[in-house]
């Protein structure tokens, strides 16, 4: 492998790899940030072991890095993600620079323990959705956001990035841009449609005042909301509903998927609605549904 433009070290190759991810693979900014953090942390660690460039890194060096992360208490899922970032980088090095062999050939990802997503019951969701005070514009905004998050299974980033032009109110559909800017069209339920119509008709203009915004959900200064702000709003109403501090946008999304399956939806439909590129990601919800299946079997099967 020839050094890039006569330079040694990790930096020029990492720069090329990050450019490749951004321009050629068009990964999202969040994914790019994760790759950047993972690989900079790695290089900071292995340079101290003598691996001053990608060719110097040995299997022993990788194992030492993995052990250090284990000692720090990182979960198998996090370690596996960081190892995946490193594998992607070395695959790039082989394809672009003809690197012969990698220090990762005999290393497998740590086994990830099955972590089933926490979900809310239908009754708990009802309490959460009823928590906002809808006699004022902010309350109407928040009720519409929560209804849409649960009713359409949207990620926090998808909720706050919605623009007015993404709505098809007549046909009750949303155009959503998910991970990697992949576009999908999802339906909105009747209740979500009702509250969204209420917000757009009677509250959004009052919040904006004389300001203008392309974003659907706006704050007091007329700007679109951040993901962090949406989290804060959700936690506020979860507390009011007596649900504790552990409720997150992910939990609303997990609840959406689980309640669909319990209602009889098939896995492929749930995959499409969630925007998962692989059905393997969606299959985790089948484990959540086992208790419901066992209960139904016990109740209805003559030999149960």
C-alpha cells in the first residue's frame, strides 16, 4: 500500500473514507458522525500501541481495543457497532488502496443479547396522548405531535423535520424522510388527522405570529423544533400521565409496531411503515408479541 500523497498516518485515509461515506454512499449525518467518533477513538487508542498507520494495526491491537471497551462497560451492541465501523474502513482500504489482508479476518462481532424494546400498553398511550392542555396553541401542537408519533410510528428526527408540504391532508398521507434520506409514504390515522387539522387550522399561525416557517411543528420563536426539544416535551407529558421518566420517542415507535402486530398486521406491513430496510430489524417485535400470542392460544384453543 502506497502512502496517500506521500503522507503517513491515519488521517489522510480516514478523510478519504469519510468523503466516500458522505458522497458515494450518501449516509446520513448521524451515521457519518458515528463512524467518525468510532474511528477517531480507535486511532487514538492504537497509535499509543505503535500502529501509526492502517497497515501497522495487528489483530492483537484490535483485541486490545475490544478489551478496553469491555473494561469501560460498553454494551455488546455498542462494541459491535464500533467494530463494524472498523470493518467498513478496512474494506474501503482494500478496495481503494489495495491493502493486502486486514487485522479483522479472524475477529467476529460480540454476541448481542436480545434486548426487547419496552412498550406502553394501549391504556398508557391513551393517558399520554390526553396529557396536553389543548385549550391553548402549544397544547394543540403537542397533542398533534404525540398523536402523529404514535399513530404513524415516526422517529423523533422524522417528526421535527416534517414540512407543511409533506402533508396530504385530503388522502391522509405523510411523506417522510427517514435514515439516509430515504423517502417513504405513511398513512395517518383518523385521530391523528383530526388533531393535525385542528393544529394547522387554529394553532400554528398563532404560535408563528407574523413569522414564516416551512416546518410543520414550530416553537415560540418560529423555528422548527429540535429532536432534543421533542424529547423534553414527551418526557413532560409522560410525567403528567404518571408514566415515569423512561418514556422516549423510541418507546412510542415500539408501541406503534407492537400494537399493530397485536391487531393482526403482518410483519412486512410493519416493516414498510417503520421504514426498516431489512425485515430482520422488524422481527424483534415478534418476540414482544409472544405474550399476546400465548394469551390468545390459552383463551381460544380447545387443547390449551
